[in-house]
């Protein structure tokens, strides 16, 4: 094969390797948020000594062991592959008195890479699709999470609230960033129990997030929701108060899932590096061969010397 042809082949291979490295780089950036849910996923939180208003007994229950289970399933209907739809069903169970509290549901639609909420494709809160959901999903943080404050939508207040970066930690050996939401005595509308006594909401919610993948590893929620007197601000009815934490089994499952995502990112990063190195090595070689041209590098044949018979 002539040198220019070899050079063109090498140049093509270098371009292919470079393009493949760029494509892999895009996949690495979007891989964690692109992961499909392999079936319903559950996040379970528990609390001891919780209080709530029982709609069955029409009285406040205290000292209850509460189990909150969030079941997340992948929804359908998004025609754009960069959009994810997750249906979140929350059930609350009083394990002390064997009573289920009123369930809630939410459909979140968000950008797979940035985790920004998108108002389309059936997004709703308890079936109400008129509430504008803004900020990031919270169930997922951006890929490559930074040490900054993020606005996460709070379904109790129906608006995004700041989650401030509050330090580094380690969850089952995985480096994590902590983000904290702190709300004190915020007005949260009215409930069906009273049209005169407003709801007041306080919460300290902490998310432990893997900054590489944007995945949640652990959650804690110290929540207090009550009806108060508009005149004095005193609590009239305690609707819900609990100090909730993810169970060890949930943390183990979340960190195990996150570890698999990190391993996938590492494999793709190694493949990208190999392709980039190959491309960088082929480019100068191809340029050298193309620069020499078809006639260079050959030994010129000398004309034969005349024989005595030709003289």
C-alpha cells in the first residue's frame, strides 16, 4: 500500500477514535441520570415517638412508630429521551397502632442530566397537574453535583426551597455532599380540618448525595406540620411530627446501586482515555506519511552504463 493511502487510513482511524472519545464523554456525563429504573424502587424512613392527627379516631396520636415508604416507578409518555418521568407513591404506616395514614402521590418530570423539573408529560401532585413544579427533582441531583445551594421543589409549600451545601461526609465508603433544607414556621395554606386555622410547616431535611453521580445515598427529615391559631400562633392541632431517617437496608441498597453506577463510569472513562491516546498517536504518524508524498522515500534507479558494444 502506498504511503499516502496508509496515511489516509490512519487519519481516518484517528478521527474515528477522537469522535468515539467525544461520544463516550457525553455518555459519561449523562450515564447516571440516564439509568432506567429496573422496576419499582423503594426508599424507607422510620421514626420513633412520632405524633399525628388520626382522621379515624379524630384525635392526636402520640408516641407512634412511623414507617414512611416512597415507591418510585418509571412512568411513560415522554417522547424526548433526555426527559425522565418518575411516579412517586408515599405511604405512611403507624406500626404502633397498626393504622395507615392518608397516602400521597407525585409525578415528577425532569431533565436526566441537570435534574431540573419540567412541566409536561403528566407531572402532578396528588393528581393535580395545575401546580407548577420548579427547581430540581430532589430524588435526583445534577450529574457532577457542586458545593453550592440548590433549589429543590417542596410539595408541602408547592414551591422550590433552598438546599444549602453543608459539608462532606462518607456513606458506606462513598464520598458524599450534604445538602440541608431548613424551614421554620412557614405558612402552608389550610387543610380540610379547618378553614380558619392555617397550617404551619417546619422541617430540617438533609440529603446525602454522591457528587459524581447525583444519586441520593441517605435522607433524614425532621418535620412538623400543625394547625395554629391565627390570633396567637399557638398550636391547635398537631397534624404530623416525626424525626425520620432512612433505614440501614435502604442505605445499603442505595449505596450498592450507586457503586454500580460509579463502576460503569470508571469503565467508560478508561475506554475514553484509551481512544484518546490512540487518536493522539495516529494523528502525527498519518501527517508524516501524507507529507512525504507518493514519490519521496524511494531509491532512484541510476541509468545503466553503456556497454563497449554501444560505443
